[in-house]
C-alpha cells in the first residue's frame, strides 16, 4: 500500500489516562512575532518622540527670532498676529512635552503615562492645526506687504532735490530681502508644524491602541488575533468529536 502524505493538523492522542491534546510548535512563532512587533513599536515611538522634540525646538527658536529680529515696519503687521496668538511659544513647548512624554512612556508603559501622552498629543495636533492656518495666512500676506513697502519707498522725496526718487529700483532694494527672509522663516516653521501634526496624530493612534490592548506594546488587531487562535482551535476539535482534526 502506498502511503499518502498526511497534512499537518492538531491531533488528539488516546492514552490510558484519557484524551491528550499535545501542544504543537505553532505557538512559539506567535509569541516571537508579538515580541518582535512590541520591540518595533517601541523603537518607532522613541524615534517619533525625538522628532517631536526637534520640531518643538525649531518652532520655538523661530518664534524667538521673529520676536527679536528688527524687520521693517511694513512687515511687522504680517507676523504680529502669529506672535500675539502665542503659537510659536505655546506650540513649541507643547511639542517638546509631547516628545518627552512619548520617550518616557516607551520606557515605562503605565496607564497614567499612556493616557497623559495620548491627551497631550491630541492637544498638540489641534495646536499644530491652528498654527498651520495662521502661518499660511501670514505667507499669503507677504506679497501685499512687499508691494506696500515698495510704494511707500517710491513716494519718499530725495534729500537733495525735494522730488521723488526715480524708478530705478534702488529705493526699495530692502523690501524684497525682508520679504524673502520672512518667507524663509515662516516656511521652515510651516514644515515643522505640518510634521508635528502628522506625528501627533500617528502617536495618538499608537497610544490609543496601546490603551485598548491587553498585550502591552501591541496593537488591538495583533492582540485579538492572538487571543482568538486558541478559541478557533478548540472549536475545530469540538466539531471533530475530540478525536482529531484534519
């Protein structure tokens, strides 16, 4: 008789002591995969937290530059709303706190730290959203501010003849460099804001999954799949009468 290959399955062994269900080696790779996923998530959280701190330092530093740099009075009204809102300072500090909490929570994953990091990252995402609209409005106002600067510079009389400056471009050469400098500062701040908003949303999702998971450091999907596998195996054994599963 030619032997037929037997597919791998869970087998019930009949012994003198009763029915024995030997454990297969399928559980080891599952635990190994969960451990690898846990380590990967922790490494990602640490990297994200570091980037959040860098974004916060960058936004805070650019806010200090805007508040202290002597820009032309024609451009002061452009970024005055940004400074009065306090976004560069409040947002920058909030980003730094979020990144620090993420790194600390990655090392000590307690319920209090997870919930605190989740709340601060949600607030950080909302703050970054508000800052995004303010910075975009300031960038859009740079063009009219530069034109106003040029018109006012052209209307100034010369100290020698009492007439207006000729339209040779030398009288408003300081308008466009100021516009370019402000555009660069606001653009870099906008990049940091968008990056922080995306990271805050991502880390909020990770901490929400962490808070609603029974397996520390693993998402709900991975944890639920791990919990449902024994139930499916028991159901298969029950359907076959406990003697074997094909």
